[in-house]
């Protein structure tokens, strides 16, 4: 079984004591690729995931300014993101978006920084990784304006998708893949499971968002990439298919979206 964890924060200090062991467990569990999210502590450091990706062949990177850090972005930040977008191990721009739950940066600043990064992504031809929390209408409006509509299935990833079926349909219509994580396993997440059930095979992705949001039976613990198997297992139950089928679909989808492998090219 080959799995991809499309969203990891292995730079988090919660992994400082045993990062190598965490990575070994992931590989042993069948996680053959991880995408390290490069938002870290925010600008001026934009390369935290690139540094990891350069150390390990199975780790890919993203770059971006998280909405929490939007107020730290400067014109130099965007210039540097444009340069780094061409790095061969940078597969996506993210996580970018809006977070109206924490409001760590003012909303107008969040929107402006999000819009600029959507333009950088469109210019780079690489997909986006979207973070949206309590900001669904504004997020959809901004991506709808910024992303080229002639790019079906290549828009990017709605990470940690926790919406309902209606929101899933809306995001799918804009060309997004939906990445499901630990929340899918939580008892009260019936609407998320319904959204996962109606998502087409070719738009599904898996993620952990580790160290956050560990799936059952690890809920409340530090999350790690090996636990993506639990998400895949639950997704298979929800969709009435096998774990192997989920692994095959989600790994192929990641490769087509982020590695630009066309259908039939493996
Ligand atoms: Zn996020
Ligand atoms: Zn994240």
C-alpha cells in the first residue's frame, strides 16, 4: 500500500525530540511521500519546508504565508515567493487562505495577502493549498476570481476539508481536490463524512495536518504522518470500498495534481 500525506508540519517543535523516528514510522506504515507545508513561523523565513525537502527524497515542499501571519508579509516576501515558486521541490503554494476564527491578522490584510498569493500561484502554474476557517464565502469568492477557469482539476487542495456536502460541491465545481484528515474520524463529523462520500474518486486526498488533529484512536495525542492510515481506513468505510482502493486513488490524485503526472502515466 502506497500512501501520501499531503499536509505535514514536521518542522513543528513538537517533533524536535524524535523527528527521525516519526519519519521512520511513516515510511514503515506505507507513507511513501509527505508534503511539508512551508508556512512555519511566518515571514521572513519562507524556506522551512524546502530545507526539509532537500534532506529527504520523499518529502516535498510548499511555500506560502499562512493567514495567521498575513500582517508579517511585505513586498520582499512576495518577491521571494515568486522566486521560490520555481524550486523543483516546491509542488504547491500554501497554506494560504483566510482564518476568521482566530483573526490573528486583520481580515482586510488577510484578504489582500491571500489574493496576491493566488496570483503568484497562477503565475507559477502550481496548485494552491487552501486554509479556510469561518471564512467560506470570502474564500470561495477570492479563489473564483483569481484562479484560471481553464485549469480544471488543477486548482489545488482544500486542506483539512471540514465542510458539508454543499460546500464540497462548490469547491469541486471550482476544480479543487478535497483533502480529508483526522476530523473525518470524529463522532460528530457526520456532515464531513457525507461530503467525503459524494466526492469523486479522482478528487480525494489524504492528510494529517500533523501535529494537529490526530484521528481516532489517537485523538488528543500529537498527530504524525503514520496516522494517515487511520484516515484512509475511515474514508474506505464511508465510501464502501477497500483501503487499497483509497490508497491507490489518493496517491494517484496527488501525483497528477502536484507532480503533473497525466492519467495513465502512473
Ligand atoms: Zn490549516
Ligand atoms: Zn496546516
